[in-house]
């Protein structure tokens, strides 16, 4: 397995030592690998989230372009509309 030299802050070095001394990991290398795996997983999850967000934005823009939207004269009118939608959803769930 390839090796890399890593410079850590004293706080991170202490964290790695604590993880090893706790018995959760057998070596500093295992801590580093777990941290990198977690970062990789987090990046994948973020990419999935951003893809879904882009899809939802596209849906919303398409709704606007095709006229599937509503305009409200005031914030109060919007609140009233949302309240009625929530009431309908509650009724459907009952």
C-alpha cells in the first residue's frame, strides 16, 4: 500500500492518538484511512444531494415556464393559501 507523509496540527495529532489509545483503531494509519473514507462518502452524499436539488430547481423552473404557478398579492395571502393546502393534506392523511 502506498504511503504518504502528513503534517497534522497538534490538535489533530492528539485526536489521532486518542482514537488509537481508545482501541477503536489499531494505528494512526487506520484513523487516517477512516477519515478519508468518511470524507469521500460525505462528498458522494453531497453530490447526490446537489443533483436532487438541481432536479427540483429544474422542475420549478419548468412549472414557471408553463404557467403552473400562482402569484399572491401579499405575504398574508400566501400564508392563507399554504394553510389551506396543509388543511387539505391533513384531511387526506386522516
